[in-house]
């Protein structure tokens, strides 16, 4: 599919939107979609910890089907905070301790032969300081000594997923439904592709506008396989920001810096990782964040932990993180050092 044809479908979808064009947020999203050639976006923002509004713009496929508030997107690494929220509930139950060796709960065959295997804890996994690579290339091996430094790792999350599944005797999807999706009313969310999503889900597009087939994943991955809408994720943010279903102490720990992203910056450091979320600490206060990048599905959320204002958006394009700062700025002011650090533009 040619990029010009993609833009034609995009312009038709934006011109036929039911949202009033005088709405500055909708108008801003539409302008950025056209400039950056992003076919579809699902966008939700919160004020004082409550979902204020949601917008759905653009198309889900080259046939021009419109995105709506029930359209399911692949959320990529926005999976991680949801899993961390589940893990915190299990910590509250006493099922698992943050600083106990994962090897004391479960023998993980993928890494058990590595000498530093017994050093890794749930705290290290959730703060991306396990020393594991993001994804393995061949045999799984440590890149760094566990606890030594920040090193983003999806592999660590999968390891912790296996521990949790072993301890509870249930697959991740069942646990997520039990602890997160059903209690919060997230009816369009799952770690696998459900039959209920068949009639209203988005396909995705490369930079040149070429449509990509949908990976209807059936094997849950705590780090990457979340299927959801921006409104459902906004409901999750309501719970996360208000410490719903987790203790105040664990809530405080989640948002407390555990490891600096770049220790070379010393006292000028603004970016850290907490437990399951990134943290940016600036003159404007503290925000949590996470980006998602599954190649042609890309998204982002950030939330101010003091006033609990937040924004989350999901896109169906390889271009989807290019306008991240501008999309955030529609409802949350700068500074946003996480956007500079990600460097998608």
C-alpha cells in the first residue's frame, strides 16, 4: 500500500470523525497524525486520577475501517506495568518477596546454569536491574552482574512470569483476568488475542504505509503481549495511581527510584526505574512512564504522581512514537526528559 493512499484513508477518517473539530485535543491529535503519517490512534487522559475523556481517530486497516473506543491495539511494553501491579498484589498476599532469590521459588531451566542465577530477585526484575538482555540471541546469558546497573530486560519479566505461574498454578492470562482485568472492569484487555477482539481490532503499518498482518498471539508474555484500548488502560491507571488493591507501602515502593537509568549523570539524573514503571523527576515534579514498541504498534503513557493527571495513547504505526512529546503536551506540560531519552524523532 502506497503511503499516499494511506494518507488518503487517514484524511477521510479524520474528516468524518464525530468529535467536534473545535476540541483542541482532538484537533491536535489529528494534526500530528497527518504530519507523522500515523493511521490510527486511541488516546485517553486523566484528571486528578479519573478518566476525563477518550478519543479514537483514524483507521484500523487499508480498507478504511474507523478506529473507535473499543478497537483493540497491541500495547507492547505497556504490558509491564500491568504485570507489576499483579505481582504487587501477590507480594501483599505473602506469596512472593521482593528480595528473595527467584531460584528459591522455581528452577528456571533457561538460565539455571549461569553462575549468578541465584542472585536475581523480583525487585531486580521489576526495576530492570537483573543483568539480563532485553531479548536473548541464542542461549540466555547475563549481560551484567544482577543488581549492578539498569539494563532494560523483557527476559527478566518472562522469568518472573514463570515464577508467578508456578506459585499460583495458573497461566498468566488467568491470573491477569483474576487480579486486574475483571476487578477493574477492563473488558477489552487480555494478554492473548481473544475471539471477542476479532470484529474490532487494529492492524498496523510500516513507515511506508505498508499494512502488516495481525499476530493473534495465544501465548501470554508479561513483557509484551497486552491487547487493550487506551480507555481500558486509563482505567488501569486510575487503579495504579490510587493504590487500589495494593498496600500503601508497596504503592510507595513502586513509585520510588530503585536504580538510575544513566548513573553517569550523577546528581543531574532525572530518569530512574521504580518497580514496574519508569520515573522522571524534574522541576515539575515526579511522573511515572512506560513506552511500548512492538515494531508497528507503538504507544506511551505518563502520569503525574502528585496531581494524578495522566495520558496514554496507542498507535498502529511504526511512526507512532515520533510525535510522543507533542501528544503528551496536549494535556501534560513539559519537562518530559523521558521523551528525549527514548529519542524516537
